[in-house]
C-alpha cells in the first residue's frame, strides 16, 4: 500500500513538473504575439491599469 502511494505521488509530481513549463511557454508566446500586434503597448497598459 505504501509503495503504491509513493509511486502515485511520484507520477503526479512528474506530470506537474512537465505540465507547468508548457503552460508558461504558451503564456509567454501569447505575450509576445500581443506585443507584436500592438507595438505601442496601449493594450497591455490598459490591461495593467484595470
């Protein structure tokens, strides 16, 4: 029972470790895309002040 719990915990931790950087990279790509579309940054500034 303890071994199964340890293996399950390790697999969940591994999945989270690999999933979080992928989500962060997608968010960074969205930021770069929005910055390229609105080079003056007006949209970003407006979102930060809201």
